[in-house]
C-alpha cells in the first residue's frame, strides 16, 4: 500500500469504520451513565468510564488519521503511517488512568461501604442491550482491522473486547446486589480495572514492535524468495519494516556477471517476486555484480 491513492483509500476505509463505532460507543456510554446514576453502582459507573474512553479514542483516531493519510514526502520518506500506531499506543495512557481511578474508588468503597438502591430488572435489560452492541462492535471492528491491517482498529477492538468481559461481570454482580451483598460491587470494579490493564498490555505488545522498527519479515524468507529468480547469486543486507498503511523491503543482490541492462531487469523481477510473495509493499533492490 505505498501509492498515494491506496494510502488515502485505506484512510477513508478506517475513518468510515471509526465513525460507525463512535456513534455506537456514544449510545452505549449514554445508556451506562443512566444505569449507573439509577443504581449508584460503582461497577456500572466504572463500565461507563471505560466506554467513555472508547468514544474518546475514536475521536482521537479520526483526528490522527488526517496526518497518517499523508503520502511520503521529503521529511517523511517512509510515510506517516506510524501516527496511527502512535495513536493506538496512546490508548494505553487512558487505560492506565482509568485503572488507577477505578482502583482508588473501589478500595474506598470497600473501606467505607454504602447501601445501594433497590435492584431494578430494567437495569439488567439495559446492560444486556449494551452488551449486544459491544459484541457487535468488537466482532466488526476486529474483523475490519485485520482485513485492513489497521493497528488503530485492532487496538480499539481489543479495548472493546474488554468491554464485553466487563459488562458480563457487571451483570453478574447485579444478582448479588439484589440480595443485599453490596461489597461485591467494588470487588467487581477492581476486577474490571485488571481487565482494562490486560487490554492495555495487549495493545502495547502489538504496537511497540512497529514503533521501534522491529523486522517485519524473516530475512531468510526474503532471501529464499529472491533466489528463485534466474541470475541471482545471493541476497543479503536484508531489511523490512512496516506501518499500518505502508510496508518496506530493502535488500542487495549479486547477479551473474551480465550487462547493466540485464542486471536491472533481474532486479525488477526480484522486486515483483517479493511483492507477489509478501503482498503490496515498497521494495528496493540494489544490484551488485
């Protein structure tokens, strides 16, 4: 995906998905806030805070995509795709803040218990509705993220996946609250904090390799692919890296001594073979006799 049109097409696709997800997340956030106010349940309000971060991340993602969609230029020869990965990594910051806030409030509620309003069956149905919306968002966003190879969508889907677990935990806690076991509410909130922390860890492990330019492909596989072209004696000094919208392969090849024109033809064949084997990426092959 190294052409200007492809980068912009990729950005438009991700943007459309984020707008759909943002609308759904705002609906879920509003519903959970209402349910939290009705019940004064810390676990529900914690769940609402998590949904609020989802919506905020979508807004940040839409803003960042404007920069990530810019094609390579003189100052950024490898493109601007890492802005998207950086935004995905930034999600972790907000997850961490949420974890700390939830833990502080939950511990305070355990030390100083409070009685909660009477159980309302309507709250359960409200939570079930938000659960179904989150399941749809998780499946849809994760599927589209993998298809587009979007770090931002995959990271956000991971966050939404934790939403599903959180809402299930909150639903379970409502049974105990209905029977006067109020201490379960802050305990579930603490569990929610750890679920959020795990989601943050998963985002870190998926984004850091890209931010630090970890090798995208095994050099041995690149060499094996290049050696399939007649006239190539060896392939070495192999590098590969990727961002969400761009991927790069660089290597040097030694060719059987021939004229310069033939050597460049061989290099073109190697570039075509590497793109065929590893997908649409920018390949640079340097020829040595």
